[in-house]
């Protein structure tokens, strides 16, 4: 299996997407960028947003779009569909074609992710 290099920029990442996944990622990206002064980068081959460390990820896959939060475990009261475990407090929302999330809900989650990182610092650093 041949690995393709990651996109050179967030805009290149967007240009690589088609159909419902592109529409979904465009909406999530806009909500995140409007919510707080996140720094947007390509990291691990997908969109990652930093504010006092990594806060949010958006990853388009063949059959789904993941909207993830490094401190997502603390956000279950806002979005109970967040799932996951493992390292840090990472939780992701698994969005398939036809699944719903409003721009307002995406923005609310992104604002909370920013507030949590401001309050507690970089989630990848040991306290």
C-alpha cells in the first residue's frame, strides 16, 4: 500500500475533499475558526486546531468525518454522542452521511474546547 503525503495546508486539505464530506468539513471548519483564536494546522494528516496545545481535530475519512476534542470527556453534557477513550481525555463525534450537527452546536463545542484549554493548559502536558 502506497502512502500519500499529507496535504500541504488546510486549504489543500479542503480541496482534496468531495461531496457531503467536503460540505460537512467546511461547516465544522468555519464554526471552529469563528469560535476562538485557534491556530489551524495540518497535523497527523488532518486538520488540528491549537490553543494552549491541541484542542480540536477534524478528519475526513472515506465513510465518515470525525470531529474530535482533546478534552472531550469534559464535554459530554454538551454533546453526549462524543465517544472514545485512550490517551488524554480525547472524545470524537463520528459523523456519517445524513447525521446532523448544526453550525451553532459545532461552534458551542469549539468554544468550550478553547475555554477548557485556556483553563487547564495543554492537554498533552502532564500536570
